[in-house]
C-alpha cells in the first residue's frame, strides 16, 4: 500500500469516512482492513473516535471540531475531511509492515434441527442431502468473523461451503430466538438477540454472544474465527453458556 492513490475514501456524513481496501470477501483484503484499524488505534489523530471494520472497508468516525482545532499530527491545513483523509493516506503506507496476527478460535456448540433448527430439513432438501451431511459440512470449516453488525454481537462470517448455500426465506420471521444459527445465501451466522430475520435457521447454541455487562459486550470480534460443533439435547440443557464443545 505504498501508493496513496490506491485508497478509495468516501465521505460518510460530516463526521466519518469509509475507506475501501478491495472488492469482494477475502481474508487477505480483510487483513488490510484489520491492519489499518490497528494503526489507527496505535496512532490516533486528535478527534479520532473509533474505527469499525467490515468485509473490505473501514469506517472511521471523528469529531470535526477537534480535528479542525488540532495542529498536532496533521501535515496540512484544511477542512476536517481534508486533514483526516491526508492523515489516513499517510498512515496507510504502513499497512504492509504490520505482522499478520491470528484471531482467537471460539468454538460454538450447536443443537441442530428439531424445534431449534426448523429449516434444517429445507436446507437438506434444497441440496439433495441428508440432514447429517448438512451438519457435517456446516461444522467442518473454521469461519472468519469479518464484521459485527445488524444487531449487537451478530457475526458476519466467511467460509460457508457453497454446497449448503441457501437463499433467505421469502417471508422473514417476525421473531428469531437468541442463539439461533442460520444460513442466508453464502453466509452463516448466529443471532445474539431476539430479532426479526429471514435466514434459514438450522440450529441453536446456548452460548451467549452478547452480554451487556461484559467488556467488551460482544463475545466475538472482527478477525476471530468460529468453529461450530454439534451437541446433544442433554448437553444443550446442561449448558447455558459455553465456549468449548464437549
């Protein structure tokens, strides 16, 4: 990233920008997103509030007033957006110098099918598979957490095997129980809270993904990895919150 012109920066209102670092969903692009977020946390500019990573972009939020008033760290005078954009472009030249770091591996036990996975049979029938085959395919990969969004603690994951990719429901449910594990197109994820949703629900985990009293409140963070593993009804009943599979 030595060429500053390669950065695609767009204005997001009067106090944020979006920096796009590539196209599509790919771990190498997301690594650059994480690296830039790391650099901003390590070398924040005056007025910096936070950065929010997504699949291939980073949103940067700041205080326009503090940026305008500051003379520290900015190499140019100008409007807040001009100063922040120049700072980001300069900082981005260091992206390739950040060592690659592995996120945590968090194991999520799931009770598949039955009342907790009412759409598991639909996914199996869609692809001409048995229920056991769908479960085996879903529990094989380690899924990369690209971003947290939609609802507090909701992980958007990459790595779903295309053999079980299944379209969303035509009519969303008005209420999805917390802990529900679903598939929507080429994505899989877990509903941390009770919300409406149109994903195909294939199971449920007793693990809490969002606890307001925790710090941070979200169990998962961008860059972590998830490994789903099947559990029995008895194990589900015994465990209200687990992070490893029995």
